[in-house]
């Protein structure tokens, strides 16, 4: 490997670590309480190096949103390998339940960022958070359509709203069991849905 290739590899690794750290720290602390130094420390990157990759904290917030969107794309990609759309939706709920301790401590990563960013005056990053949620709604809607269910987009909205609600309540009450109980309720609801005339 040449020196320049090794340097590019280290550079890519630092950027990757900063992006992952931004997603984690912003979720845990919120945008306003998080400093660039916090993210640099979590990524084990000297704070002065951060500006080489990200000029502002908003750039790091944008990278964190992209990280969350990437995680969602990976998850739905894995779920798409399941042959049955109902099983895909139920596996999504199971994945949410698996994250119950994180949700009870910090809430939904994308949902909490969307709410916090919505309160800012500039109004650009909140739209990106909304796009991540839209990605989940579109995926869920496609599963309901494949099941032949009417009002598939409304069903997707009900499912995702259920998740956001149980994440919020688990966080507010600091009770991961909220996720378990409400996740089981969502799973039963998914099992109860049948196509018209089915």
C-alpha cells in the first residue's frame, strides 16, 4: 500500500468514526448539549482534526442523520430477505423491541432528533430527519400493499406512530417494558390484518 493510499484509508476511518460518534452522542445528549469536542472525544479523534472533515456542528448533525438513514436502510434490506411481508413487519417490530433499553434511556434516534431540530429557526435539518422517517413509512407502506391491504399508507402511519409513541413513553417513563408490551400489541395488530374479502 502506498503512503497516499494509507493516508486516505486513515482519513476515511477518521471520518467514519466521527460520523458514528456523532450519531451516538447526538442521540444520547441532544443537539444543543453536544459539542464538537464531545464528538471528537467519542470518536478518539483530536478536536482540531474534526474541522478537516466537518466545518460546523450542523455538518456533523447532517452526518448523524445520514448514519441513522443508513442503519434503517441496512435493517430494511435485511428484512426484505424474508419471504413474507407480514413477517418483515413483525421482524421490524421485534428489532424495535430489541432496542428497548436504548429507547428507554434516549428515545428513538431519528424521532428525537426530528423533534429537537424542528425547534430551531433555520428549518433545514429537520426536513432531513423527516426524510428518514418518510423512508420508513414508504417501506412499511410497501409491505402493507404487498399484503393486499387497503389504505396501506395509513396502516404504515399507524405502525410508525405506534413505534414513535412507545419510544417516547419508554423514554419519558424510563421503562423499557413499555416497548415490550406495546411491541407485542403491534405484533398482534399486524396478525389481525386481513385483505378485504380475505
